[in-house]
C-alpha cells in the first residue's frame, strides 16, 4: 500500500520510517488542501496532521483518486468532514492517546514560565541584569485549578497540579472516576470559571466547544486569572481574549495553539512579515506566552504516534472490504 504523508517534517519522516510496517511512504512537506490534493495520486491511503484541510471537496478528490483510508497522526479530528467521509466510504483513523504526559508537562511548563517569568529572567541574566524587579510570582500551592476536559490529558495535567498542592475543579460531559479518585471535583462551567485561579483547556474542538472562552465566560473569571490552552485554538475567541488582556481581566495567557495557526505554525517565518494582525497583537502583551503547537513534541509521544498510525494503516489494509468510516 502506498501512503502519501502530508505536512511531513524531518521528524515525521524519521519516526514514521522507524515504525513502518512495509508500506511505501511518500513524504510531502505541503499541507493538504484543494491546491495540493493532486499530490496524493496513486496512493491508497494518506497520512495527515492537525492543519491539513479535509473538507468535502478534498475528500471527493481523494475518493476519485482511489484513496481508501485517511490516517490522522493526531488526536483531534475537527479538520475532517466526517459526515462526507462516511458518505464517500472513506475510512478515517486517528491517534486518540499517544503520550498524555507530554501535553500535560508542557501545560505546566507554560504555567511555571508565566508565573515566575522564567523567559524574562533568562534574557535579563544573559544581558548581565540580575534585578528581580518585575519578576514576582505566586505559589501554586493552595491555588484552585479548573480543568475543562478530564480525558487522558486532563487527568495527567490534574495529577501534576495535585502534586503542587492545588485544588482541582473539573468539567466534562463524561465524568471520570479517576478524576474523583485523585481528589478532583466536578462542577458546572460557571462555578469553574468563577472560582479557578488557573483555567486550563483540554477538550476537543466541536461546534459545542468552539469559542467557549468568550466575552461572557471571561467576565465570570477572577480578575488576573491565568488561562492556558494546549488543546485546540478554536476553543478561544481571540478577539475576546485580547479585550480581556487590555482590561487586565486576564493576568496571564499561555497558548500552545491558536485558532488561525494553519498559516503560521510548524513553519519558519522569521524572514517574513506576518500578516495575521490578531496574532501580532497577542504577541505584544508582556503577560502572554505563545509556543508553536509543541506540546506533543517529545521522543515518547512521536514514537507512540508513529506506531499507532502505522498500526491503524495495517488494520486498514486488512479491512479493505469495510467501507464504513471509523475513528480508532
């Protein structure tokens, strides 16, 4: 089976080749969209990532080319029109759990860096400036952390915060016994927003969760709240967050994702003029820390992603007669 791998970076090639189970892999650096879909010609399957576009038009083109399986090498699937895939008889698989600790640890890295101004302290010391003025932080111990989404990543994040002595509030339409076993409490979103010192997002992007952080939800939060998003950028209304940064409702903002990241992240744009005015405005705030969707980027996570992706493709090859769409 020939597989075209879109949005392929050097590390994707390295880990997927290590996990390859005898497939013919063609690596394409370009993202998948209507302009690049022709590059999948001759393939029976494609492998895609978070910013590849798989709308109905692209899926129809893939079907006409003879593609039978779409393997997502990520957990989220909001970039795929699943209804169209089902109608076309295209199989869809994903990697629902690779290394929840990787994202959880990155979440804590954002929290600690923002709180103790480690990025600012690093630059100061490099310049010979050892003043502590402006670097004052707060103890995490005793603070209330609200975690929205208590799946594998939310649970892993909760365990880390628990180790710091934090109180845990959670919200999830599917409650977890593990969350309650480690001392976490479930509550309505309104209560979580109003009582949490730190709000951390760990839920999928769906029509119901899109822009769940908006003017109304932000108004419920404590003044000076810390907001962290390592899940999906579309959970946050960027304009609303900018307004809340300007009026100091948000005291700290840590983002590993951004709702318009498709034209920015995973690329070296250091010699270009970035045209996204909202992103540029976000980057001007001294209490905002943005990383380029690297929460998953550990050796352990990449190894598991590659292994699961190849296993999904192996299963797809064994089940070619099954024309139903599925998520693994």
